[in-house]
C-alpha cells in the first residue's frame, strides 16, 4: 500500500470514529448503524469495512478515545493536589469520574455496554487506556497501603473502581437502590472515607 493510500485510510478512519462518537453521544450505542455512520462520514457503506473489521471495532475505537478523555479528566482533577491526603485524592478523582459520566452519559455507558472480555481479541491500545485509568487509582492506594504487593494492590484498585462505578451507575440511572445525583458525591465520600481507615 502506498503512503498516500495509508494516509487516506487514516483520514477515513478518523472521520468514521468522529461520526460514530457523535452519534453515540447524541443517541446512545444502540443508535449506531453502519449506514448512518457512512452517511455522516461522507463515505460509502463498504468503505467502513476497508478500515474496520466490523462495527464493534469502530465502537472500540470510540471507547478508546473516551477512556483517554476520562483518564485526562481524572488526572487533571488531582494535578495540583499532591499535598492532599490520598483518601481525599481518591474522593476528588471519583467525583471527577461521576461528573464525566453525568456529562457524557451515552459515551460513558458505551464503555461498558460493548460485549467483550479481557481474554478476547482486545487491542493493546485499548487495554493501555484502561490501565492508565486504573493507575490514577492505584497511586493513592499504594500510599494508604504501602505493604501491599502489586497483585493485591491491583485487585484493590479494580475493586475500588467497581464500587465507585456501581454507585455512579445506580445514581445516574435512578435505580431504586441508588440515590439522587446530588447525593452521589456524599455517598462516594462515605464509602471512600472507610478506605483510608487503617486497622
């Protein structure tokens, strides 16, 4: 493939991802259709499959962008908070996660609605974006629990992420076991406050 062809392919890929991202943000993952995406990107339906293996691959590309944006928001929330206690930094980052999810609900939901597993064919760049997000959580946890080994710290990081994610999900979905959005921050603070209490 010539350099010019590669460049055209990259440009088309970017247009398709931007088109898919806009459609998902506007109407949710279920609204994404290949024909509509092709129309939005200004290309033929068949051109999509010259760039992506299938529609799931397009969504993964969108999700990779969302993970990176989310990671940036979380990192920026504590960029000037080095002197703040690690438990408080976890609370600040969790609130940043909550507000990102609330402001970009459909893109955030797409991160978890796409059917895939870690033992499947997940691209390295996608896993790297997820690892970067988890790293922001792991750093203050390592300060709170300096004696934990890497495996235990990784498990705790994932458990903490899952806990905060569950609180945010239930709060945003207004499930019966959730709380109104204005009280989600308080709930996060109560749960994470317990993390910092060492025996």
